[in-house]
């Protein structure tokens, strides 16, 4: 398409439509610098097309020239002063500049001309959310949903506000409405699962995460969170299967190794627990929790006190204030006959208790 329109413009350089078509073709291919040149050429020929000024502004915005874009929208409004789209684009440019007051100003003018412009209501709500004016944001999202009840993004954005403000009941209602609209959306099931998980409603969380993994078997986060939910319901064998599924998709995630190690430890499968804590530390050698868990397994289960102390010493080297494993360290040193060291650790533990 570009070559065709380019040839048209070359054959008749005074054909404004040819330059507009070329600009549109460049824009569609994300060649925004070239689109700017073509739109400017068409404006030189015919400067009174508000749509072209708008398109030029959009292309300039795409290359981060927001002030120039605003000037273009102002030119468009001189030609067509009641054009809601120009006011919307102006608001968007100011929003990109983080000038939220002017963004709100022009969004609201856009609504005066087009009250059913749901994108404007959405963007106003996003600004209110940024300003932590959550009640106003909720009102805007509800208006946008009333105008465009099939737009999933609006439900998702509204649910996020309820979620961020700990209003889990309302967030769940909104996600359920969105799922009714699109029951095959794995992300929606996952988000609903997260809210249920936050409320310790593991039965609902498990059902949601299962649905998410059925719809998208490559959904690593859903497999992990399903595993976590099974962990909290003490269904460790099921949690192991979930973490293994996630690891088959992403083998270098220390969180997955750590979660898997915890489940194996809960199943008293300490060989695998040690293996997966070691894998955690291979990727994340400063993971204090993994060092602590591994040290305790060596101390309390394997009775390998030297190995346990090695891990406890690593923790202290990383964070001297992290001493809640001191009783295990004392026990290890006592079993090795290192009574001076045991006494030293005991004193550290006493100081820790005193500080608490």
C-alpha cells in the first residue's frame, strides 16, 4: 500500500488526498516519522481538513512530540470547534505530559459534545485513580460501562479499583459480570482467583485457577497460584503437580523451585525438598528463606550440623539482623561440641528476644 500511495504522490505532488493516503499507510505500518512528513505535505496543499490535523497530532504523539501534537489538535478545533475527538486527543496528549488538570479539562469538554464517549469516561477514571480519587473513578467507570456494557477493559479497570481499596466483595461481583460476558477469558478467571485467594476463599480460588489453566495451559502464574492454593488447603501432592507444570514452562524461576521445595518438605520428602531448595539458591543465591529452610532440614532432619551451620552463616553474612533461627544454630554447635559458638548464638538469640 505504501508504494502505491507513494507513486500516486510522486505522479501528482499537488494531490492532497494522495499525501493523506500515504500518511495513513505509514501510520498503519507504525512509520510515524514518515507519516508526519506526508500529513504535513497534505496540509501545505489544503490546510482546512480537521481530520488531517488530528492525524498529524496522533503521529506526533507516537514519536513523543506531545506539545506539537497539541498545536495540531488546536488547529483542528479552529476548523471544527465542536469535534469531540479533537478534545479527546488533546486530553490524551496532556495526559502523556502528566498534566492531569489540562487532560481533565479537555476530556470534560469532549463529553460536553459527546456524552456517550466511553473512552473519555475511562481515561478520566484512570486520572482520578492516579490522583487517588477513587469514588470519582468508580462513578466514571460505571458511566462508561452503562454506555458500553460489552467492553471487558472497563470491568477489569473498575474491579482493580475495588481490589486496591480492599473492597473484595464488589471486585468479585464485577469480575463475575465480566466472565458472564466472556467466559473463555483466562485472565478474568485468574484475576477472580487472585481476589478469592486474598480472602482465603481457597475453594473459589482453586476453581478459578483451574479454569484459567484449562483455557490457557501455558499460564504459568495460574499454575503457580493454583499450587499455592493447594498448599494452603494442605493438598501438597496436588500443589507439587501444579508447580511442576509451571516449571515445565519456565525452568529458571526461583519462586517455583522454592514453592515446590516447601510442598515436598510438607510431604516429608526431604530429598526432593533439599534438591529444590538448592535449585532455588542456584538461581537466587541470596534467598534468605531458602537458606533458612535448607539449614533447618540439615539440622533437624539430616543431622548434618556442619552443613546446617554453613547455611546459617550465609544468612548472617547477608543480613546480621536475621536471627530467628538461632535455636537451631545453638543446637547444631552443641551437637558438634562447639560450646563457645553455641553460647555466642544463645546470646545473640537473647538479644533478639529483648529487642522484640
